[in-house]
């Protein structure tokens, strides 16, 4: 199972979009809930439910805890939000996207970019140009709200179909 999670993580981190990509409502008819949080501002396309708000807040806080030591976090988006009640618990499935960028600094001071420049790597200019550009992390998640203070998060680890595995946001950080 760990190999599958690592593969999913690699796919997430290496599937970033170009800086020109703008997150739009990715839903087909009928419209699903979408929230975009940039800082403390929040916009939603549909009236919010308490579960939706709890999940959006939980994900934003957990994303900040996990990723803010490594990146500047710019925006958080939930899309294709669907929820149902199963055994008295709210289960919601959705797409989750975090827009991020590297911290502001001269790209030529970053080890892998410095090394590429020293070796005359043909990819040096691309690495340099992309270093400060915003990128996206995308996830397919399920959240189970058991009570007012308890949310359990699951990620889809199957490249084809659905296979939920319990997760926390820090699971998506590549570790040596």
C-alpha cells in the first residue's frame, strides 16, 4: 500500500500546472459546491452547509501545517463536492487543490538550480524560470465528519477507480 501512496504523491507533486492556469469551477451540471480560500477571504458558489464549512476550514488548517514550512500557500479550492450521510456520519467526496509557490528568493541560490547552471544543464533556464511561478497540488479526497470536533480524511490511492485509504495532509510530503 505504501508504494501506491508514494506513486500518488509523486503524481501530485509533478502534475503542477503552468502559471497561466486559473482554477475555475470544474463541475459539470448540476453545480457542486466550490470554495476558494485566499488568506481569510472565502467565496462559494452555493449556500454553505455546516459540514462543508468544517471540512473546508479543516483542510486549510491541515494544509498550512503540512506545507507552509516548504511553500508559500496562495489558495485552497474544493470542487465537485458531494456529501451523504452514512451511519449517522457525514461523508463528503471532492477535489481539493492547493495553489502554492516557492518562497521568494533568488533561484540561483537554490542548490538544484545552482548545480544545473554549473553543469550547463539544458534545463537550467526552465528550472530558473519556473522556480517562483505558482503551481497546483491536486487531491481526490473523502472526509468523514463524525461529530463537531472530529474529521477523518481519506485519499483515493487507486490510479483507476476508487480505493480510499486514511490519510493526513503531511502524508503528501515526499520524505527521504
